[in-house]
C-alpha cells in the first residue's frame, strides 16, 4: 500500500514533479540543439550565397529559398523554445512548492510525534503514581 503520512505522499509527488522537470529540461535541450543545427545551416547557406564560385551563382535562387525556409524554421524553433522554457520554469516552481509543503508536513508530523511522546510520558508518570497509591 501507499504511504499514510502526508509528508510521505508529498515526497512521492516531489519525486514525480522533479521527473517532469527533467523531462521539460530534456525537451528544451533538444530544441536548443535543433536551433544550433539550424543556425549552422543558415551560416553555410549564406556562405554559399556570398561565394564567388560560378557553381554557387547558378543556385543562388535555390539558396535564397533554402535560407528563407531555414529562417522560418528558426522562428518556429525560437517560439517552441520559449514555450518550453516557460514550461520548465513552471514545473520547477511546482516542485519547489511541493518540496516546501513536504518539509512543513514533516516538521508538523515530528512536532505531533514529540507532543504525543510527552503526553504518553505524562500519562505514564501519573498512572504510575496513582496505581502506587491504590496498592498502599
């Protein structure tokens, strides 16, 4: 069965939330890598457009179209990357809040356990003295 303490339940939720955060970070890393590759392609196409070699001049229109497509892809990837950054920050904030709540719950449970231990000690102390008076 699952944990019964609130702090244990929150600990499990924190672990799941941290996993969600790592997944968002991974998605963001993939998008950043795709943007870098796209930027490298744009640089090579620009170099080909600006080249003085006769072969490249024949394909100047194709290179321009390719650069336009790469530019549009870069805009889409930039938008995607921004969305993933926001998602990652949101997941991190959720994890931090859950972790803070878990710590508060653990402190509360520890305090309650300490209080119960003191009450038990007081009960045993008074129960012992009361029972010793009965036997006299």
